C-alpha cells in the first residue's frame, strides 16, 4: 500500500512540474508576442 502511495505522489509531483513548465512556456510565448507587436 505504501509503495502505491509513493508512486502516486511521484506521479503527482511530475504532473505538477509539467503544469508549471506549461504555464511558464505560455507566459513566455505571450510575452514574446506582445514584445514583437510593440516593436
């Protein structure tokens, strides 16, 4: 049971990392779009 819990926690951590990465990439992308429009 504990092994499964640890595995679930690891998967959850990975998903959170992917989500954060996705958010950062989206923010960078929109920032670049705004910057290129201003120039």
